[in-house]
């Protein structure tokens, strides 16, 4: 409690010019005049701003004022400690105490401890006060809830009040931006959430190398079974302090990865690097792709599970997925899982992991695989329907199988040890990747330094917390292979893929070569002859076509078996062939009746079209039963 005295006059003038004693203690008019005088006096006496009139001493002509907002102001090691009055011992009083006492003391309130009944005031430099205010604004707290002291390197050491908890998931982006605002681009931060300490650290702008070498030494590492490296993260700082940590997919958090990116953005290098790490763990592997893009995966054919290469036609792509879903829902794995009440592959016994290994499914060019997907609910009359219509229905049904089976896998496959990587150039409703499907992916990646807005919205769930790709990367020419990733269970990041190739051989050659050295090839594969397929070839050194076909036929799902995986496709195929026979077979003409030209006879019938008879034919009884069902 502080006391103040205001000396008032002994006499006061009357209206007629006379003088009478000034008696504010008993005369209401005089009391009003005293109040006005005290108010004017307070404007030039800030320390008495909150003081109130306590009593009037008529003997000494002094008004006694008391400030009961505080009891004492003590000086301690250059600090002023204000003891709070009982009425101010609450968190909501902080703003008022700071406003009043910072002005009175000419200091900054650095701590407000209402439950301890005190507030601490210290002198801060202009830069110190600026840094403190910027951090407080970024975190949405009061300035006195963070103490800021200078570091030897020019940064700031910050300690949060005990009532403030630093949450990296919510405060990371704001803190990174605050560090840049306090210093400049390249400044970063380190946080110790447990002890409430944050350091703002000066540094150079973060960057990547021109090429980050592929970590061949990690291939087959048991620690990578559930954490697949695919690149390096953008470091927190550049210059001599740059540390490129591995960017990894944590399969224990989510079994499904969505990869988006326009053509040429680096998706193939990304997926190839991931696949090499996966294959080194000796899993089962399925590959689904467009037939004209299948060459992207020729390098890993030795390790594809036989019957799971769905890259030769749309029917074979659908067939692989149909058979996978059937195995998951009705096959041996399904029966064993049900019998043992297993709920997660990670928790099953060691013998079971060996008997039922992890199975990775890669679906590439997804938007092109399903762009004509349609459900066929009835088979048209072949005698009245053009072959082209059946062709469209047949393709649409196969693509619909791909679309629906992919969704089924995303919903049901995780527990049995299936993990899926889906790659697409476009990710939206029209490309078969609407919100219902996208929400099932816990790991999301977009390749390219400047992807389209629509791709970003399609791939990522939380754009607000996604880090920006620094502008200096483009200036330095290191954006090739750069992308962003959003994970389940870890912060989003900017990354760059690691490249396995060199001046002599491509990345796929080096990856295949490393796998052969590390885990070998299955029986029946000639490693030397296979690697020769991946070497550069020219007119004088053509590729070994015979072994090329042999490598594919070894793992290919035969067309007929793929067709059998969907009875609708079988029915459509039969009706399509019947339609071809009725519409496209040329009508016979009597000999000698054909019109002639200078070049010889001209047929008046339609040109014959070769009918693809591969696969079984459904008889009328089976077709009728199917349509009724």
C-alpha cells in the first residue's frame, strides 16, 4: 500500500471577491473543488494514478491518498517486484497490472504470478522486447508468459511460464515463421517441450544438395521393415549446420500411401527408391499399371510375386485386384486370421509372419486406369448391339473392378499385412479419388516444387500446417526430386528423393544390381541375363527380346484367369464375340460377282475383324443365372 499527500489551499475566493476558509471536509462545494484539483494533480503524478482519497487533514491542509492495488514494491537484483493486493491475485488482472506499473516504473513486466501474489518488472532492450512480443503473438499468449534472454550466437533463449505448454503439432508453423520474422530467412528454432524451453537460432537458408545419394547401406536393414526411407528432409538450417535426416514412411501408423504429381515431377524415382527398400525385406509384391507404362517396373520383375503382374492389359490389372480381394475376404489368410482372432499383422506370431509375409500393392497411373469405369448391370442383346458398345462396356466393367477393389483393399486389407502405394497424376472426384477414398490414406505425398492448387487440395488433408517449399531452392537449382509429405503420427515436411543412378547406369539398374547383391534372385531367374536387359541398348545392341518376354510371362497373370475373376467380364466377352460375328463377318458372294477395278476384285462386305477368343466362354444357362442374380 502506497501513501500520497496532496496539499490544498487554506482559503478560497468567493464570488464577490472575498476570501473564506477552504473546508472540503464539511462543505460539499469545496469537496467537489478538491476532487477536481486532485484529478489534475494525478495527470502529472503517474505513480498516484490509482490512489484514492483516504481522509482529509484539515489541521495541516493535506488530503491523504492511498493506492491499495499493491502493498509493496521491492528492488531485487535490478528487478522491481510488485506485491499484488488480494483483489489482483487472479490471472485476468495481468493486463491492468502491466498497463499501470510498466508506466510507473518504466520497466517491462516479465512475470505475472497471481497465485504467488507478485509481478516482476525488468528492463528489456528494444530487440529483446520485440522478440518477446513476436513470439507471444505467434503463440497467442501474453508477453509476460515468455522470458527472453540473448544467446551468444545472436539468437534468443526463451522460457515459457509453467502454465504454458509448447505443443509442436500446433505451434510448429507459427514458431518457424516467428523465428524468420525475428531474424531473417534461415533462422529456425529448437524446442524442449518437456521443460518449456524454445531457442531461436540464427542460420543460413535451408537447402538440398544437387543430388542426394541413395542409402544402399540400409537395404535389408531389419529396422526398415516398418519404416521405409524415400528421401531426405529439408534441414532446419543451411550452411555448415545442415543435417539431412531421412524422410520415412511409418507403416505402423498407416498402411496406405497416396502419391500425386504431374508428369515429370519425379514420382517414378520416388517409388523406385521406396520399392527397392521394400523388396529388400522379402515381401510379396503386386504391380498394377497401364500396359504402355509397365516398362517403369521392368527393373523389379524378378521380385514380383508370380501371378501378380497386372500390367499387360486392363483385364489383367482388374484380375490381380479381384484375386487379392478374394484372398483377403475368403482365402487362406482370411481363414487363418479368423481362426486365430488376429487383428493386426504386427502382432501375429513370428512363424505366422514367415508364412504370411507383408504384401505390398503398387497401383500406378490410377486416374487413367479408372477414367472409363462403369458398372454393367445387364448384358445387351448381341444381335441388336454393336461390337463397339460391348467394347466400351467391357472396358468400363474392368476399370470399375479396379476402382471398387482398390477401395475394398483400403478398407479391409491392413489387418492381414497388406500395404498399398497408389500413384496418380490427378487426384479428385473425376479421377476416382473422391474424399471417401482419399480419407483412407494416412500417408500423403505430392511431388514437384510447384504443384497445381487442385493437386494440393486433392492430396493433402491439412494444407494450413503444410510447410512451404523455400524460394531459394529454385534459385540454387536444387528442386529436382523435391516434394512435400503429410504423415500420420509425425510432422509434415519438405523432402528430396535420393537418386541411385550415376553417370554410367540408371537408377533402376543400380537398384536392381544392389538387390541382387543383397538378397539374390528367385529360382529360375538368370541374374546376369536379367541385368543385361536394364543396360542401355542401341541399334547395334538390341535388347534380348526372348528373355524380356520370359521375365514377364514368369509373373504375369494369364488373360484367361484374369477374365475368370469377374463373371460379368466373362458374360460381356461372350456377347461381344457374338456381336462381332453378327456385325463384322463379311457376307459371302457368288463367285465372279465381285466388282473389279484395275487393282483387282473389291469385296462389298465389311472387313473381317479378328475375334479374340482367349478366355472361357459362358453358356446360355450360366448367363441367364448371372443376369437373374
